[in-house]
C-alpha cells in the first residue's frame, strides 16, 4: 500500500496519532536542549559531513585498510554483495560451529537483509535483545523506528504482549515490572546463547576495530557470553581514523535521544582467547547508490533517527506507513534506490519543510534529495492519469498569461457562486475537511489595471 | 532602484488583498514599484509535484517579466525560494542569474535592503507568527529551532515595531503547517492533522491572528479554521504591516 493510504489508516485513531506525535516530539525537544549546550555543534556537523564525504570518495582504499588491520587483529572478514550472500555467510558461520541459539543486538542491516526469518527457517533461534526490538519481534512486526523500534506501541499493549509470550501477570502497563520481566527473560537467553550477532555503528580503517553503541548493554552481554561474535555492517559505516570517533560519538547520541553519549560505546578489536570474531561487510545496493551523484550523500547516514523524530509527517503517520526497512525522511531517500516502483510514494510523503536536513548530524540534504527523487519517479514509474494531465495543463497555463487570466476568472466565479456542498464534494479532496477560499470578484491583476486607469 | 513586484498566482486570483497590501506598503516606504502585467506563476506547483519539466514555460515567462529589475519583491518566501533554488533547470543566461540573485521575500527586502524595521503600522491584536518553512529553512529568513546559533527573525523584527501588536510565543515555534502544495491533497489525512495541530498551538497560546510570510500556509489553516468555526483570523504579514487600525483600549 502507498504511504498516503497507510497514513490515513493510522490517522483513524486520532488519540494514537497525538501520543505518537508527542512521544517523538519529546525526543526531538530533548535533542534540542542537548545540542544547544554544545559549543561548536554546527562545526561538529560540518566535520561529520566532511569525514563521511571523504571516506565515501576513498572507500576502496579504506575498506582494504580495514580488512588488513582486522585480519591482523584476528577478526575474520567476509564480503557480501547482497542480502542473500550476507545471510548465507552468517548461516555458514553458525553451522560450522553448530550454533543453534543466537542473541542479536540492534542491527538495521540484518533487518534490511531479513536475516531472522532466514535463520529461523534453518532451525536457528534468533532472539532480539534490545528491549524495543524484542517487543516488535514478539508482536511479529518490523521495527517502526530505527532507534525506538517499538515507539508505536504503548505500555498497555506491551503488557498484553508480555502476558501472552512471557507469561507475565497483568500489571496495568507498569513499565518497571515489564522491564524487569524482560530482563529476566533475556538473561536466560544471553546465558544459553551459542553466538551473538551485533550491528556496527563505526568501523575504523586505521585500527581494524569497530564500535557498537547501545543503551541497554545488550551487545556486551551477548558478545561477552557467547563464544562467537558476528558483526554485520553496511560498508558506509567505515571511518578512517580512531580520532574521528570523537566527532561521531558526540553527534550520534545527542541527535538520537539528547543523551551526551550512549550508555555503552563498546569497542571491539580482537576476539577473546578461544573465541571467534567475524565481520560481514555488505554492499546490498550501496555501491549503486554511491554511483548516483544526487543521492550518494544519503550514505553519510549514521542512523540516529533524528530526521524521524523531527518529521511532522513521520510523527503523524507512524513508521509502518513507510513500508520500508528504514522509515521516515532518510528511508524515503534510501528506499527508492532499492525499488523505485514499490517506494514511489515515499518521496512525496513530505512537505519539503527541510527540518530533516537541518536536524541531520551529518548534514544530509534530505529534503533536496526528496525533491530530486520526485523528478525521477514521475518519469520512470506509472503516474495517475489525472495528476499527469493536470500538471501538463498547469504548465501550459502558466506559460500563457492571457489564458491564465481567463481561467482564473472562471475559477473565481465558481468559488464565489457555486454552493459549498458542490464545491466541497468529491473529487475535491481539499474540501473533505477544509473550506476553499471564497473567490473574490477582482483579481489583483484587474485591481491593478483599474488603479492605473484611474491615475492616468 | 527599480523594483518589480511579483504577486504569486494564487494570491493574484484568490487573495488580491495581500497583493494590494504589499504594493501599498512598498509605496508607503517610498519604493518605486512596477507590476509587470505578463506574470503568472514561479513554476513551483509543477516542480514540487515532480514535474519540473512542465514548469519550464512558467520559469521562462517569469524571467522574461522580471529580468530588467534591480530587485524583485514578492509576498511569498516559498516562491522566492523556488526561483533561487530550482531555476537551474533552464539555461543560466545573465537574465536568469539576475532574477535568481535579485528576488526577495517582502520582509527580507524591508529589513535587509531598505534597512527599515518600523513601517509605521498599528495593529492592536495578539499575533501568532507561523514561520513558513521555505522562507525559514530555505531562505533563512529567521533562525530555526534545529540549528545552533544566534536567534533572529525578520518577520518578528517588523512585527515588534507594529504599534499595539503582541507576538504570542508558541509551544512549537517552527513546525510545518502541513500545506506542502499538492501534498495537501495527496496526503490529505496527515496534512489536515498537521494543520489542526498547528491551529491548536495558536489557540492554546492566546493568538487572535495568525500571520505568515506565505498565504499558501494561511489558506490551508484558514480552510480548517472556517470549517471548524474557530475563533481565529489569518492575515498575511503585508496586511498587518499595511494596517492602520486604531488602538482600542
């Protein structure tokens, strides 16, 4: 279904829209309070932008440098051209070690590759250990936000879900009780896990190490207890030097939640004695996106989710309305690159207000890219007949002043003279909840001409 | 100084009073204004809908009408932004470059070119400022809440000097109203919800009149206000700056 359809379904429950909007605005506001205390915040953004641009332009060298150093550290490096290869590689590693139980910390890449169902189909238990991710996993839903995966669910819904799956007692949505129960449930999973999968926030070419940021410490719990650690990363997660981490760690958590830094910034460099550490580096359409001059900057993204929190449309339509792994504004410029037809309504799910670009910690020109995708979509995908024809008509009308004046006159007459019931009836979508302005007798043109006549 | 007045298509047809206020205000500020009669539209409606190519005729017509002015002034941040940002689809002749360089939104022109802040207006009402997005984040007519830096706002610079008017602060200072051109129709549900929320913010903060640099946002908000019989009025900033309503005690 298209974004407008899914969004209108979400909007049937106005109370829900209100709290969804408020919850995310609260996060955006926390971000404001936090970043406005940082001297040189805009310089940090600029630095983040430039480091990413530099890395993407020299990616071949940095990837090789990273691989060389990671291998030296005793990490095994794998390359996956697409989602299928990624899943196969991860499965093979698990199979080699006879691993049947896997704990996973948050990774949008494994969502993108649909790793969970792939492994489950092959008899492997995969438990998402981030609380929000676990909630949506139990509900058999995709995450609706990249940082707050279960933001679309309120505590009462979680209460019911836990009763059903974790056999908790009814608690009127008591967050403390629910969290404690989730903790107990997950502890057991951590202790018994054969392998831990994590995402990667930053991989450092210079050291061959990588960093995973979490607030719940679940990446550490998983990787410290299981003998195998598989880290999955899209190739754009690379940064050249250790010293660049300071820039990104300062940008990431403040933009995401308003925290000065995530509770855990875990640095992984080599496997513990006797353990195995693997890293899977994935392309899956990224090289193609890198080859699109207008859209390559979308690969700067550090997955903070700030563009979602700030987006007035996202807040009022919910993450699932985007029907894509990455929802919200950043998803709307990434997804069309993967499947233009499926995601053709996403670049239009925006007023081009520009808030996403201004909030972005690495200065991705998101709203300009939305505009550019629109130009491509109208050319390369099937468009509604009426939309296309009316655009051609308007284009012609506005290039001929006389015709514009004539049509304007008719339009004003109609707005002035026809009954409201007729004006606001279908197919006038505007009129469903809004009045149209009354058509004035005189246009500005006519007023101006009269005035000139009088003054002569 | 030769100034050309651009009146956006929908203001010309539906809100002539905004055009009239703009012209009268500029004349009162001793600006010599010419209104070229062959003008239509900046091309934005087609371009933002993904039909940039269909807007070429409108762009060329715009350039033809305004190429010989020192400044082009318009009561719309959105249209001015469109000319500046998106007229790269036509050949960059000296005329096109001139037009893109010289177009100003009305408040920007008064504050930064005329260097006037007090335009001598009286408007004894509680005013809520809607900071239209393209003017705010496109033309940078004011600071926005996302970016860290000094706080400023051209529209508020002018309003602060208007006798009797009181600027009411809002809970969300610069959130979009949900108009967004064809978005208002293609994403009707979200657009309407955004507008309703925006209006509520103004009502909750004691606003009597919502003003903005763009009538398009105001048309959307007015449509909702009228439909729901809410105690609010919308007026373009030009109408307020051109007002001489006596102060009531």
